[in-house]
C-alpha cells in the first residue's frame, strides 16, 4: 500500500559558473533553503538522497550525501548518493518518494549537485562519456552531442524537420531563460546567430547544446497527511516512474526515439488516469535542441514527427498548447548534470505554486522528464496543485 | 571484402555487436566471435568535432550507426562522410580501429 507524498520545500542555487564554490557548499546552500522553505523540524527528515554524476572524476570527492547531511545538521539517517548519469537527480527524487510512500519515513530530503565549469572542455566531455557503454559505442569515439546529431539526421530524413524549425526550440528556450533568474544563458537569439555558431557534431551547433554548468537544487518531501507539520506550500506527487532503455545504440529500435521515455510516460499516464491534454507544462530533458523535439514526441505530448513544427508554430511556448521548458530548460537554464532532475522539479513546484517568474497561467498539472546516458535511465514525474 | 567482427550465440544463433557475456536472446553464456560480411545500410552518422580526451588527436571524425546485411547493428566510423550522405546509404567495411569497424559509403 502506497501513501500519497507531497513536496513541501524547495531550494536552488542559480545554475551557471560558481567559481571557487565547492560542490558540498552549493548542495548545502540548496538543502538549507529547501529545509527553511519546508518549515519542518530537521528531526522529521528520515532519509537523504543526493543525485550526482561526475564528482568523482571532476572533484575527487564522493560520499556527498553523508557529507552534505552533516553540513545541514540532519539526524543520523540513511544518506545515499544516487548515480544515473544525467538522470541522477530524477532517480534520487524517486527513491525519496518511494521511502515515504512505503512508510519507511515521514519526510526526506532530495539533493542534486554538480560542479563542472572548473574543468577543461575535453575533461568534461571525457567525464560525461562515463555515461556511455565504453566497451561498445564509446570505443568508436561517439559523444553525447554525436548521439543527438545522429538522431537529428534521422528525424530530418524521416519527417522533413528543418534547421529553422529546430532553431525555434533554441530561440524559445533561450527566451524563457531570460525570464528565469536562476538561468545561466538566457538570450534573445536570431536564427542567424544560431546557424553561425560553431559546429559541434553535425548538424548540432553550439547553440543547440546545453552549457557546462555548476549548481545544486533540493526538495523536501513529506507524507501528504503530515503537510500541516510544515510551513511550505505543498504540491502533490501523482506519479514517479523510473525506467531503463538500451545502454547501446545497437539496442535502440529507433535512433530518434528513446524507449525509456516512451515507457515511463505511458506508465505515468496509466498510473494517474491522466493524458497529454491534462498537462499544463513540462520540464523535459533538452540537453540538445533536437532532444526536446524527440522527448516531446516520446512523452506523447506532441504527435510523432511534429515536435519541431509545434515549436516553430509557438505551440510549445508559454501560452501555447503546452508549455515546454518554461524555465529555459537545460539549453538556457543550464545542466549541472546531477542537479538537473531536481532543478526541473523545483521549477515545476514554483509553477504549481503560481510563483514562477515565467508563470504558465493557471498551471495545475506539471510533468518532469529526466533522461540519462544513451537513454539507459529515465524518470518521469507528474505533480499537481493540491486545490486543482 | 573486409569483414566485421561481432558475436554469435552458439546455442541459438543470435548475432550481437558485443562485447557481451550473456546471449540477449537465450541467456546462455555461449557467445563466440564471428566475422560477418561488412556490407550494410547507414542508419545515421555525425561528425564529432569536439572529442573526449582519449580521441582528441583524431577529431574531427565521423561516427556512424550501421545495420549490417548479416542482421546486426554496429557503431563504427565512416571515412568518406559528405554533407549529403544520408541515412539509408549503402556502406561497406574498409578496415577497423581499436574496438570498432570503419565503413565507407559506396554510393
């Protein structure tokens, strides 16, 4: 028997360059903010889950969950670091949700943190490539931009997707980022600036790729029947799904679709009885412009092949059919890898509280989608405003 | 013609690009190396211009996903990629690198 869970506290650093700040310091800041926002006694926290991907290779620092819990003055409770590449944060959230839903504890703290900007580009690319199956795809020299460059080529060939349509995703997310005070790279871009940016992995150019970022985010989860023990404005967790897809390109039936996303969304909809039309906004995993297009189709929010067209027609903008990445997404808000999935939930909670700087009018139901590796790990969450 | 090294299950005959320890179809531990014809169809490709540390000296290089006519998919390199090289193009193996096959478009 599972019991309902709510998010009652949120905290986040800005995403971007935090020169000289350690990963523990950023995570502690986000965690302290989330605990303050929740307004619950620290003694209620019965578990800590921290999402992180590459603190080992880039910082030489692990056991972050226990380190940060100690900094935060939390009681002697299980503290677990979770790794699932770019989905690390989403998986950390799901484990905290499970711990409460199954009655292991009444409240839990979720953290996500990463620092990357101090490392060289080649070091970051090499560290990120830890998320690839390095006995197979990795041996060829494939990179993550490369994976999505290949997806783009298939999408263009099959659906006629154009450069200009893909650029519409970049322009939308960069413009959304301008309205988000936490975003690293909001911008008012024109198509020329995008097509003149350096080529990274054909046809992906620099502006098609999310930046390298530092940042941390945190959430306090609580059993829904205990929300009165806190002072934060609660948001209900309707579903939290985690799935697996093939770790290898060879195992993907389709190079421009991720099974893990398709199955996670299907389960989330089945579990709640909700459908795509019920979703007011989604924070999805746009590590690259083409990724937003593929994800929006895989999640069933946009018809197959129409992801690029919908962006170009403004249907995924705030005020459109469904707001996709009103935070600016990974493209503009930034992608401190382990923090990203938690940061998406932070943004969704602000929207459902009606207090986002780029507010989706009357937002009642939000989805978040976090994808790791070559689609090997995925989480999809559905959240609801309690009075909706 | 250059062949491509893959794995074949000695129990059920399944082909897999490998490396892998357990047959993905029958779950027996009877995968063995086999060379198959290097002809196939290009699924997609990209030109990697920013490479990880290990491959820095080789960039730019084209990575491709190829469906071999033998019925197995492999990730390798494409040596004569042009902007107009499109998914679906016929390719054949022309050599191999460390742990991957090298292909060339033959259209």
